[in-house]
């Protein structure tokens, strides 16, 4: 699986823990099969793992689930845009930008 495919799949999925679980599984495959995309996949996998651990057995509102799906999707899209250039410097900058955005956020996951 490629990072772009994972992003497209996540975008089409319903909000909630199952989508985050599937995205994490896709990230695990990307880390094994796509060395250039591995660091970005590792970052996203960590966000997914945390979301599932915190909210899988919790009753969350659809608004909460949708908001968090959108936040992760924005991170994924930002990374994907950089990864498609195949430029290591752009990928590195994008990973750092996502991390800075996350640190400035509510850190829900």
C-alpha cells in the first residue's frame, strides 16, 4: 500500500475508531513496504494508535469523531502532498510541520 492510497481510504471511511484502526494497519504495511514513506506512516500510526486506545470503548459524539477524523485527514493530506514530490527535504519539513500543528492543537489523540 502507498501513503496516497491510505489517505484516500481514510477519507472515504466513516468517522470513528474503526477507521483509525484500519489506517494504523495501513501505516504498518507502508512502514514495511515503502521506506521513503515510513517516517510519515510512523507518525500517523502513532496518532491512530492513541485515538483507538483512548476512545475505542468510549461513547463519543459523531461531532467529536468527525472533528478528529478531519484533523487526522488534514495531517495525512499535508504529508501526502510532500511525499508525492519524492523530495526528502520536503518530506522532512512536512513531518515537522505536522508535529508542530499537533503540538499547538488540543492533542485529542
